[in-house]
C-alpha cells in the first residue's frame, strides 16, 4: 500500500464524504425515536422477566414473606 501525503489523504476523505447519502432531519428524528422506544420495550421486558424469575426463585427456596 503506497503512502500518501496528509493533504492527499484529506482530499480523498472529502471526495468519499461527498458520496455519502446523509439522512434527512425527519429520518434522523424517526430513527432516534425508534431507538428510544425499543430501549423502553427492552427495559420493560427484562424488568418483567427479572420479576418473574425472582418470584420463582423465592418460591422454590422458601424465601418469600
């Protein structure tokens, strides 16, 4: 692989960056909202599973009140 000068490197980076299809503001907001929604769904799911498993272990070991 041939070495390129820093100036040439940054020129190539600019050329490649210009080829990128950037998401619109609306797409970015929708994607961000979906990430938060899915994070919330995952948190609720794991909370419910943890609660059920905790109850089951307490029941089996007789640690329940």
